[in-house]
């Protein structure tokens, strides 16, 4: 019984340490995005399939065609980043990205469109475009 109490005590101690560690970190979105800027990040690997390339192409063309002024003046930004390159690792870590990911971030809000992007980029690019437009409208 004493061993059981010791194990429970250790787990409780570790749990409080984890809560303390999490509460002292800044919120990740606050350190990434400007106040009114919508930042769009597409993380990809070095080797890319046709779907990976289509995700980037559809996303970028949707942003440029639908929001030319906002793209020009920096209200909406787009970055395609190779997750395997060392210089992109800090941002990937900050955003908790570990693979191919399409993120839309404004203020403290982060929207992940990865699943939709890979589902629709090649087969139904208009559906992906619609999802992108709706996401930006709701941010």
C-alpha cells in the first residue's frame, strides 16, 4: 500500500510540474501572428507528390485571385516552407507542425485546413477554394 501511495504522489507531482510548465509558456499564436494579419503557412517536405504541389498552387492562386489588395499590402501573407530545412524548424516547432500542414492564423485563432486541402486540391480544387474563402471570412 505504501508503494501505491508513493506512485500516486509521483504522478501528482509530475502533473503539477507539467501544468506549471505549460502555464509559463507564451501562447503560440500570440507570438506568430500580427493583430489584423492573416498568415497562411503551408509546410511541406523536400520530396513532394502532385497533391502536395496542388495544395500549394490552389491555396496561393485562391489568395492572389480573391484578395489581391490584401496580399499586396500584407494583410494576408502566404509562406510555403520546407519543414526539412533547418531555418524553418523554429516556426514549425512554435506552431507544433511535424508534417505537411496548411494553417491559417489570425490573432489567437489557428485554423488547420490540412485534411480538406489534401482531400480536394487535385480532385475538387473549387471545394478547397471555397473552404479557404470561408476560413478567411471567419477569422
